[in-house]
């Protein structure tokens, strides 16, 4: 079985890291897997970037053209929009390759056009990393046009100017006549695809993201804290995406609300923030905060997860966040809302705590519950690690993809 993955980059961004890990899981499983990207950073021979020179420069120009098109839309939805209007050479390149299956991933920034996706002649599997495939141009949205179709009379009141989302959705509907096998990493995203006007008749499977549980593993908590210069005996929470406070999907306001409920209750509680250096005017979260900055190596990330007593994931809308899987592989319980793709990571009171959706008091209760009992924390840690190995380890995920590839590549009468 030979597989060609197509993603904008290999390890820059959450979707890229998830796609790259799927690719590496397949390689480790003995499958001939290659990853094709515009931007390569991993230094991996099995990842093929766009050729240098004019073609590389052209990729940047394509992205800027896409950005110019999106400025025709005026919307309160500040999430990335990808119209994907410019044709590329990817269909020709991959159709002429020796791949048995093409696995699409995150293909924004004008990497490939909507029309190009219909030009692949080989069997195609499409792993979704957000909602773009069945929406208009937006990658995430709280609006529901994707369920009924992007009509003239159901446009959100907060939008004006050119209806980029309707135009993009109509191009998808016109070009994508042949259903593609969809893979959703979470049951939430799978349900969204099945409920969408565009993909409700398409085949949808759920296969989670992969993580190398040999590389991502628990480190002795006291040792990890000493290496990182963190307090050895204090209760310690960790969370990421605080740099994404401008994105309401990540739920920073909900996290702050939960911490407000805990002020004065948990003696010695301290926080670690991944992905941000200390801001000029730090938000008062009520507890001492350690800013870990932007980390780019798995070893440092593993140490921070291992040092923490719990990871807090207050997302309003998320697929299957890498941080949750990484923390679980390191034996760190996760406290999150019972919403979107988070129940695919957390089993309530077995590997963490699932609070009522967007209820900050219950999120605070989950933090209390995890920290209240050292024996309970040890049990949650062990069960979290076991769950990560059982659900997300490379061999488990690779086998599921291989079975799906074999089904898709099998000739049909």
C-alpha cells in the first residue's frame, strides 16, 4: 500500500502536526507513506516540499491572492477563511505518482483549488482537521448554513459585502459530484459532516489522531518540576492557547471564570501557560502564573505535561486538540467541557473530568475534584496513560487507516 498525504505544512500548526503524526504512524507500521507539503520544517526525507525557486515564490503569491479575495467579505467571524480559487499542479503531480491512495488533510492558503479536488483520479481519503470541507470559506463557524446550504436568505446578520461563503460553498457543490471518503478525528466533527448539506450522503469514518506513545510518556513529576524550575510541592495546572484569547472558540473567558470561582480555595495553586511569553499587561488569573513561551520540541512539552496535576481545556469548539492527547499520553488528567470533540479524549472521572458545557462553576468543580485527592490523581494519571496507548498510539491508528485505505482502493464492480 502506497499513500500520498497532502497538507500545507508538516509540523507548523496543530493540523500539520496531527497530519504528520498520522503519516509517521503509517511509516512505522510498514506502509509506504509520503507527505507532500508547501512548507517543510521537520527535516524528514519522507516529506516532499514544493520545489525551490519560482514555484516556492509562487506559493506565497497564491496565499496573498487568497487573502485579497477574503477581504471582500465583512464578517464578525474572524476565523481563517479559504476561498481556494487558484488551480494548482497537485492533481497532475499526484495522479502521476505511484500512490495507491491520496490522503488529503489541511489544504488552505490557496494550496489547491476547490475544482482541483475533483480532478484526482486515484482513490481519495480526506482527513478533516476543521469544518472547512463542508462549510463555505470559513474553517470554523457557530452559524448553521452548512446544515441547510448557503442560501441568499440565511446569511448571518453580522455579515455584509461579497458573500464569500455562499460563493465558495456553491463551487464545492458544483464540482464535488463524486463522494469522497471522509475521516473525522472526533465523533463531533463526524456528526457535523453527516449533518451537512454538502456531505450528508458521503461516507464518514471516525479515526482519532495518532501520537507516538513511546516518545510521549510520563516523566517523574518531581523530576520534571525540578528540571523546569517549577514549585515541587504546589498544586499545578497547565493550559495552552492563552495566546488565542482573541479566539472565543478556545474559551479563555470561561477558563478565567472557573479560576475566579477558585480564588482563595486551593492553597498554593499555581498555573503554567504554554504557547505564550509573559504579556506586557498580564491578565490577573488569581494565582501565580508561569509562562512557558512557545515550545518547539516534544521533550520540553512532555516535561511540562508531566509536571502538571491536570490540563485544563475550556474550548467552546474544538475538533480533537493535540494538547489533550499529548497530556494524556504523559499521564496528565484533562479537565474539559462535555462539548465538541473533547469527550473523545476525556472519560468522565476515569481519565479526567467533563464539566457541563460552558458552565464555569462545574469546570471549577472539576479542578477541585482532580486536585482534592492524591490517590485519585495517581489513579487518573495511570488510566489516562493507558487510555492514550489504547486509543491514540501509532499502531492502533495506523491499522485503522490501513483497513480504510484497502477498502477505498479496492476495485468496485
